[in-house]
C-alpha cells in the first residue's frame, strides 16, 4: 500500500520558522524523522504532497529503502481535499492507502499498531487513530457507534459536549480508494473541511471505519513552542556516541546520552549534560555548558555560554550568552552578554502573539523564537516569548519585549523626537541583507 504524507501546510502559525517540515532536530529534519518512522513500520512507498515553496526540497530527500514520489498541491485553500486530489493519480489504482500528516509526531509504538491493524484486519474499509484525552482538546473528536465503528468526526464540539474521549489524528487507512475519491469529488464547499465531509459520506453509506486507540506520545506542530517538546522527545531517543573524528579536551565533562558528530571540537572545562546533540563541525568553547539541547552544524557555543533546553539550527554563534528554552534559526549571531529571558517574574504561563491573536503557550518556560539570518549586538536582553523575524539586525544594550517583524533594524529610540515605541525601541526597515559569515 502507498502512504500519502501531507507536507503542504504553509506554517503560518509557527512563524518566524519558515517551514516546520525542514526544522532540524538532532541532525534530521522533521520530515526525515517522519519518513524514518514510516520506514520502520514497513510503510516504504510514500507520496509526499508539498507546496510551491518546499516541493524542490522534498524532491531532494533520499531515504535508503524507501520509494518517494513528490507532488505539488496547487490549491492550498482546499486543505486536505486539495492535498488528496494532488496525490490522486499516484494512488488511485491502489487497493489501500495510508494518509498521514507530517505535523503529527507519535512514537514508534503507534506505527507498529497501525502496521499490525493493516496486516490483520481485512474486514474494515478503513481505520482511524483516536488519541485518548483526559481533558478537553480543541480539535476533532471521533463519534463511535455501539459496535465501535466511527460514525462521525465532530470538530471542536465544546467542553462537556465531546462524543467520546478520542481525538482524531490524521493517521487514516482507506481500503476503498475509489470510494474515497468519489466522495471527495462530490463535496462542494469553500470551507477547509471538505475531507471530513467526504469521510462523513463514507460513514453514512455504511463504510466501516474502525478505531485504533492510542494514548502514547503525540505532539501536533501548530505553534513555535511545540518544537521544544519535539526536541525533548527526539533527544530522549539518543544513545551516547562520540565520533572518532571529533576532538574532546581531557578536562571536558560529557554526562549521559550525548551525540557528538564528526568535526566537533569541545574545549577545556566545557560541560555537556545529556541528552544533547552537537552537530557536525560545531564548537563548544571553554567553560561552556550545553544541556538538554540540540545544536545544528557549524554552531559555536562560545566560552562561558549556557545553552539550556534549546533547539539551534545551523551556524548559530554565541559569545558568553544564555539561551534558554529557545528555538533559533540558521545563520544567527549573538553579541557577547546577550541573554534570553525564559521565565516571568510571577512564573505564570507565557503568552505569544500568533497571527494577530494572543495564545497561551501553556508553559512558564519559553525563551526566544528567532528566524534565520539575524544579528544581535552586545548586552541585549529578550523577554520571554519574544519572536524575531528573519533578516533582522538588533542593536546593542536593548531590552526587547515586543515581537520584531521580518526585515527590521532595531535600535534605541529617541523619546524627544518621538521615534521610540512604548517599549523604547525604534524599529525600521533593515536596508541591508544579512548574509552568511565567512
């Protein structure tokens, strides 16, 4: 059977992260982690559905032992129906298909259960994974009949009105592929729920969909802070490994499951507390502390820097800094003395501006979310939950308590001339392109 892996989402709510599919965690992009999980469960024939912005990168993916095809979803407003229609010609002749969201990360135990269900249950026309919850979740709930079959998917029914304790995860098996596409083509709506409406047509015409219940790890990637939980999840799978092509000083301390890749240099008195991942050709300087974090390739954790519970992409340079509970893009440099705040004084949950709305992160530990190609001056402080867009230059000795839009130049404002915002910053267009170092 073929798997349709949905990867055409526009990642609007995770900005300034450009494309969540290609965020690197412990040396692999999220899409690579998802493909590896499918491979282990013997789902090796995959159709990737991308968008115009990422289809080229998807075509460059190579996973040994997997057959990958890539199609582009042009109708992005069509949601899942648009993705399914983009993949139609690649799967229409199949006896069965598996539909998976690239944004829902689960543990390998579930993939094994799905594989077993596919192999052993040949009576049901479909299967859907239901995640068991103990409190209200603002998503789609599975309504189950007395025989244990799905009779409806109810979106956001409201607390106290849930039809079951099972939330719909986009891990669906369809055994009647022609009937699925017939239902999809019959749905006429401008809303983004056309896939769910097609499912309802199948339920109403007595297509039997059983439930695969699940209560293990699940993280949907909707907001920037979700990457910190994914970072913790994938770090938790590491086993200690130090490349013989790395250099680790005798006085350095390596505790627990730490992966050190080729070309890494760990200098005297540095401490790395696992689980932690240090990417190729990176440097951990004298007296630096890295703990529960993932560093990409060619990063520098400079002398006396601390990186805690954070996710760094490639080419991030620090100089006597503190990065806590932060997600940092590629090609980012922090001047000496710059720090990220990650805890409010009242230790309350940290809220973040998401697409014009204030959203509760439901954590009281959240630092900086920073896009690619950013330069920060010395002795600047970022308040908890601040976002900085790509291609920004942030001046020295600032206290940044507001989100900084993409392509900005930020310096101290002048209250007497009216150039200062309420936070005391002057934010204007960055006329320079932040290039690569070296």
